[in-house]
């Protein structure tokens, strides 16, 4: 699989383990209606906003092997959630080498580069 840069897709995170297949990668899969293809660094504001929307990514869910996220974690976020978070004032920065190339069907590369994470 390729990333938005046209090179080999790199892992987003193994700790916490992310991806629709929980393999560390933000892979595209037709059966993934959420399009978990966005490798994003989550923030406190985003996590609280997303929880208020009904998607609690903060609380651990041991029955699913989910430790809960904390600010600074890398996570494969749904394409639509990433776009909505920006409009809501909780934008997330991206790890472009870990964002699946399918993102380019929705967002131009220039915009993605504006949101690239830099240390």
C-alpha cells in the first residue's frame, strides 16, 4: 500500500495499536465504512470534542484490548472525523508517510502538507 507521498505506507502507531485491522497501519479497506486512513496526532481538545459527539476514545475498553488514548498519541482517525474536527476548531496534525493515499480522493496534497506534523 502507498501513502499520500506515493511511497510505501508506514506504520502510524504500535503503542497504542491502531488501524482498522489493529496492525498499526492506516490501511484502506472497502469494508471500512469509516475510512480509518488518516494518521493523526490526537489532542486533548479533539478527544473531548469527539467524546461529546459520542465516540469516547479516552476511556479504556479492556474487552476490546483498547487502552484509551491520551493527548500526543498517534491514531488512525476516520476521514470524515478529521475533516469535521478541523471545522469544529480541533484540527489534528498528520504523519503523511502513514496516511493512506486514498486521502487524496478527498483532500488535495497542498492541504495535507499544511497539516503535516513537525517536531
